[in-house]
C-alpha cells in the first residue's frame, strides 16, 4: 500500500556545464518510474521540428506577460528578448495525478520555485570537481573565450548556493547520478511528513 499518492516536484538544478540534461535523460531511461518532464512556456518562435505542447508551449508576449501578472508561473526569466517560464497549472495538474514532475532549470529559476513550492525536492547537481566543470565548458567550441569565462564566474557564484537545496548529487558518472536521484525520490515518498496522514487513516480502518 502506498502511503503517499501525490506526486513530487523534482527540481534538478546546478551551474551550466554540470550535465543536467544528460542526467535527466538518463533518469527518464530508468525502468519502473512515473516521471513526467515539465514543459516550459516561451515566446520565441518554434524551431524546425518543434511541436507545441511537446517541446515548449509557444505563446505570444502579451499572453506571457498577462500570465506573469496573474502569478501563473513557478519561475520565469527573459533571455535574448524572449520569455521562458514554468506554467504552475500544468505542474499542479500532473502532481494531482500522482506523477513525479521533473523540472530541469538554472539556479536562479530553482530559487524562484523554492519560494512558491517549498515541498518540492531540490537537487543540486555538481561536477566531481571545479576543474572538470571548467574542462566541460571549454570544450564548447561554439562560444568565444569571453562567454566561457563569464560562465565559469557565474558557476563559481552558484556553487555557493548549494546550501539552499535539499540534496547534492555528484555527476561523476551519469548513470550513477541518475540512480542516486531515483533513490532520493523513493526516500522522499517515505518521509513521515509526507505519509503520516495516510498512515493514521490506515490505522483507523
């Protein structure tokens, strides 16, 4: 018998270059889970092959700005002239169905979510060492040295925010990191604060 039927919001975050997307994909490749990926909303134009409601929810700027004023985002940001955000109603709909909703976002966005949904599980993904992160960032030949240096400096600032998360997972091996996250999800479902009401109800039957 499950003592906690409600789904969990799992926030995967960390500095650029730590491998958040790779770990998240490995997590979804695990068998026997009930994970759904949180789809972001954006005002940018769809790229070739992108599908509305699959890759992003594509809306115009007035619609997005109206949703901001109405408080309908868990987090949002503006980047290169376009808005990006996590629709609160879509996340809550999936949670009410018992799904584990995985949100993969930058550190600033994760802190926004923490203010609105403190019951979510916040996981900070880190590299096995700073030099490993620097090496990953420098491999990105598509970016000039100045941009890479900015990313390194930003990552150094974000490392200091790890204490705001519930867990730290070292991405020394992608599959190992995914396994650790899956174990965290299972443990969170068994937490007394999440299960005590259902447990007391079971005792009274």
